[in-house]
């Protein structure tokens, strides 16, 4: 139960702060309206850092089904933990979306652009191209998992790992995220997207289900490939 609470609460914080910055940038009449991509990329990295800090003493702080599946693929966690972890992560992301709707409700009422409203819940591509969008999500998640795994092979000061994980997310956001919005986390994207479809949000439109599979399949595949590649390198050369 402590591990599941850690995954739930950490993912809740991650999505609350991460999608919170997107809402602040995209929704009308906020003080941070139109702050831009730099604010979003930096804040998402900080959101991941805080999420890992608040959950790391209870669980491995995966906070991401792609990371959980990748760790299972290399034998780092037991198979019996995979589904419970993923369920906890999805629930954390979904509850965070509810809190954000309440928090930003007056600004949803002021915002007429349905695409911007959806962006505060889930990702969407700058140019809709199925295979490059899928490749981008897989690539970004592979880099995330490789980066996380590499930290364990360095003599780092206690408590530094969450900051470095956040820095990896910032780097991915700046370098690879401009094409799809870099979900790199199925729970972070699909969980809030489901809440977008369910909740009575002013001025909302379609939840873009035709695209929704890409930020789920891409990260899951990319995370496993990244873990297997890095694990093979460590076995061969370390």
C-alpha cells in the first residue's frame, strides 16, 4: 500500500504542476497567459522533480507506466507490481485533472479556443503525422528511461536524483518536445484526456481520440526499447 500511495501521490503532483503550467499559459486572463514554451518545458521538469521527491520514500517513484513497464522488461520489478503501479499512476493523473478544473474554472469559462482547453489536459501534435508523431513519443521516452537508468551508475549525492530526472525531462522538452508536446507518459496524457471527456468543462470540444493512442503506445514501446538497449550496454561494457 505505501508503494501504491507513492505512485498515486507522486503522479498527482506531477500532473497537477505540469498541466497546471500549461493551463496557466493557455487559458485566458491568467497572470501567466502566453508565457510560452520555455515556461512549459522548465515547469514540467520541476513538476517531475517535485513528484519524485514527494513519492520517493514510499515507492520507486516511476510515476509513469512506460517507466514501470521498462523496469519490468529488464527484471527490475516483479510482474505482480506492474498493473497496480499503473492503476495508481492513472488514478493520480485523473484526480489531478479534477483539481485543475476546479482551480482554473473561471478561466475555462473565459477561454473559447477548444484546442487550448484540450491542451491543458493532454498533448497534441504540431503537425499531425502518425508515424513521426509515434516515433517522437517513442524516442523521447527511450531517452528518458536511458537517462534514468544511467543515474544509478554514478556516485551521486543523496537527494540529487530527483533534480537530475527533472533536468532530463527539461532537456527532452526543449530538444524533442516541440513536435508532439512530449507526453512521454501514458498516464499523464490518457488519464487527464479521459477526464476532459467526462467533466463538465465550459467551452470544451472533442477529446481527440483519434490521436490518443499515440502518446500511449509510443512511450510504452520506446521505454521498453530504451531499457533493453541500455541494459545490454551495461551488461556488455560495465
